[in-house]
C-alpha cells in the first residue's frame, strides 16, 4: 500500500509546554491545541509499505538517512524522523496519528 507521511512543525508546537520533551508524553490531538491536519502539516514523503509499523520504521533514522530507503519517495530535501503527532494517510484514506504508544485513527 502507498502511504503519505505528514510532519508538523515540531519547534512551533514544542512551545505549548515549554519543551519538546514535555509534549512528547502527551497526546497532541487531545490535551493541547496541537497542529490542525492538514493545514499545519507538510507532506514529506510517499512510502510503499505493508503496514503502518513498516512506514514508521522506514521513516526513522536508524542505520542511515531514512530518505535513502528504496521504498521512500521523499518530497523534501531533509526531514526529521516520524514522531508523535505526525500523521500518515494510507491509499485507503485512513488517517493515522502517531501517538505516544502506537497509532490512533483520526
């Protein structure tokens, strides 16, 4: 399946709680005025994967820059790893928010 990966401006929303370390433990979609999807997100890549966990693995810097993975078509020259608060949309149109643990459908 093809997935589109969207990242939000982490620096902008880290200020909601003073630091990114503080926001990482909270649900961006529920406990704060987090970024609005899709208005405040940037599409950073298309990924061919078997499931959402593969998308997460393929869009994280593990052994190398994730934009070098052959399953990934990057849309931006540089991108951070996919993190809590980011959104992935599958070709089935299901929108998944990266949560503190796992994924939530939005």
